[in-house]
C-alpha cells in the first residue's frame, strides 16, 4: 500500500523544480520584458479608447482634466512600449536578425511611428488645454475640433489594432524569406 498523498508530494516537488528552471534569470528577464511590452500596448490602446469616449465639444473641467491625464498615461505607455520593443529586438526576443529581415516587422514599426505622429496633434491640443485649466477656466473646444480629434483617435485605434495581427503573423514565420 502506498502512503496517503504519496503521489501528491512528488507532483509538488516536480512543480517546484519546473518553476525554478522556468524562472532562471534569462527566462525571467525575457518574460518580464515581454510582459511589460504587452501590458504597455494594452495600456496605450485603453488610453486611446478612453480619449475617444471622452472627447466632445465644450467639455467640463473634469472631462478636460481627464483627457489631459489620459493623454499623459498614453504617452508614458507608448514610450515604455517603444523601449521594451527595442529591448526585445536587441536582447530578449528571437534575435535582431529574425525581426529586421521580416518586412512585417518594418510595417509594425511604420504603423507605430505613424500612430505616434498622428498623436502629436491631440497631444499638443491637450497641452494647450492645460493652460486655461490651471487658471480655473475651461478650454474652448468647438464641435469641429472635437470631430477632428475623434477622427484622429479612430485612425490611431485602427492602426494600433492591426499591430497585433502583424505580430501574430510574424510569430508564425510569415514574411520571412523562404529557406
């Protein structure tokens, strides 16, 4: 007869060994950088969704302040996304050659830069909102400006939404030269 729980103890020991091996410093660093990369992407997308939901003509003080804060979060997340992406390409991913030889990678980079360039207009607009907000006044947001910002954010969202598709295709070898 076996002692009660005999197999359970072996399973627990094996699980601990697997976890110990899985979290060696190189694996933990690589996983950590990938996690930060994915999380910052999600935060960028979420911030854009919040901006899109908040944008309107003649916002009240709370709404205008929320837009400014949301854009700051977006900017920080976008910077973290860029830095973690560079770290993944250079040190913690499949190797720089895997990425740089794939045209889909350059499409991803181009989309990221395009979305970043598009985001300059809303960001400058929100920075200009901070001036009246500090004085206790409300920013002047016309219907035309609110519509323009909405369209820009819609385009940014579409651009950001296509980046994971390209990453998924890249992970499956699409775009790599035939061997």
